[in-house]
C-alpha cells in the first residue's frame, strides 16, 4: 500500500528549496556580519588613533605656547586637578608617572564625542585640550548603515537567484519521486530518464533508480511467466488426475483421500492461473448496479463456517458482483483458516469489513502487503498465500481499496472500500 501523497507546496518551509535558501541567507549574513565587524573595528581604531594624534599635537602646541608666552592658549584650558573629570584625572595620575600625556576618549556625552588630553604645567595647574570626535563617529555610523544596506541589497539579489537555482534541482527531485511512486504503484515501464545536461548526484541517483526499476521489471516478468507456465503445464495432467479420480471405486478410504488431494491441487492451479491473469492485466471489470447488502448476505450464506453479518445502511454500488464475491470469499476463507471465531462481516455504505478474533495479521503483511506463497507467521496457520494476493488483485481491477489492519483488542481486520456510486 502506498501512502497518500500531496503536491509540492511553494511556501512549505520543509522544502529543500527553502532549506538551501536559508543556508545561503545564513552564509551571506555571517559573511556580512564578519566583514562589517572587521571594517567597523578597523575604522573605529583608525579614527580613535587619529583623534589621539590630533589631541596630542594640539596639547603639545598649547604647551609650547604656554611656556613661551606665559599665557593660556585660546584652544586650551588651565584647571586644577580637582576640577578634571574623574576618568581624565585617573589617566593623568597614571601618565604623570610615565612622563606621558593623559588621554581620555569621552563617549558618554549624548551626540558628542571628545578626545581629551592633559598634562601638568606646574603651580597645581593642568593644561587641558579636547578634540571633537563627533564627525569621526558619525562617519563610522554612516559606514555601518552603508554596510547594512549593502548586505540587504546583496541578500535581495542572492535570495531570488538561490530560489531559482534550487527550483531546477527541486523539479528534478520531484520528477524522480513521482516516477518512483509510479513504479511502486505497478507502472514498471516508468523511468526517470536524464533531464538536462547536469552530471551530478541527482543524475547518478536517477540512473541508479532506472537501473533498479529495469532489473525489478525483468525479475517480476520472469516470475509472472514462471507462474503462468507452471499453472498451464499443470492444468493438462491435472485434468487427467481429475478424470482418473472419478473412475475410482466409491466408498474406499483411499479414493476419498485421492479425490480430496486432487480437489486441493485443482484449486491451487486455478488460483495460480487467476494470479497470472491478474499479473498480466488481462482482467477487466463488468460493472452493474449491485445492492451491496444482498450480495454480501448471499456470499456469507455460502461460506464455510459461521459468520456474523451486520448491515448498516448498505449502499447500492456500481461494481462487478462476481469479483466482489471472489474478494469476500477469499477474505472469509482466510479468516476461518488462519483466524479464530467469531468471524464478523460489517457492511456500512460501500465499505465491507471482515474481522476475525485470531492472532492478527503478521507485521510483514501489514508493512508490505500480501505476498504469494507466504503466510507471514506460523501462528496464522498454513497455506500458499494466494487468497489475499488474489483479493488484492481483484480489488485493483475494481479500483477499490483493500486494507489490512489488526484490531486493538486482537484479531485481523480486512476492509474493502468500493468506489461510491
């Protein structure tokens, strides 16, 4: 059984298209952040270094003018140490011991940034100059905004290009998945083929899937031919056995045993012939208006073993009654042979449900569907596994849906959903 499928959704975040796009966006964003941080730090350090050089040059010129003229320069101020801002005073104490100018970059003033420089000049006075760094800071801010705009512009170009590039790969992958589903649904002639000139991993995968489908098709065809040939070859000697068994004397225990085994062999050969016809696609339905409740009541009445029938608003469906009878007969035979009483049949609308109270279907059957000559588990009894295979094939001819599940409280459940009228 194949899972229900849905078409690709353009805005599905789970799509490979958007995963690739997100990866590109993350990569571009990471590169932009790294470059932006490096450029910002380099520009900020260069601006601060330039401000320090300017402040030191102005302080040196002011100190020379003060020592030459004895008057305070116009671009400097003389202050006692107690009147200095605390950060500058601490810097002055540290620099005084080293014989250097005291520098302080004041970035706390709103919208204004200053580079302070100070040096003691005697008489308890400190010569102080400050350089306006606002233009440098605003240039740095403008640079940051320019970097952000450039990154956004790059993403605005990269994202559509990435989506378009990923869409081509997505189309190839979707084509491959659709083809694989067609193969799984029985279209063994379906092939992915080579699309475009690309020679990449997708092309390798497509080639591998096509080779696998061709190999699988050959093996299945050989299996179908073998099944058909065996069934046809057995049919002629079987008719001889049937005729010979009919000539045996009545009332003999050996005669009864031979006739029982011949009937079993004849049923097996007929099942094999039916499987071969279903495999070859030689079966077609003859549709008619059928009251489903009456048909199921008639089939359950002819079944071997007790059957509990419950009709809940049975519908009239357009189907092939002979094939529905064949499906239901095989499901009932399987329930009686491999399950346990009571066997219940429920008809609701166009749905027929057959349930037993045995060990349930094996996991392999639930996962892979019925397999010919496999019953799946010892506890399900013995058999050649053709009954459910035939039921599944006949349901496919009717375009019906046959599903197999296990009931929560035990037992196997087979559900036949016929097409609505």
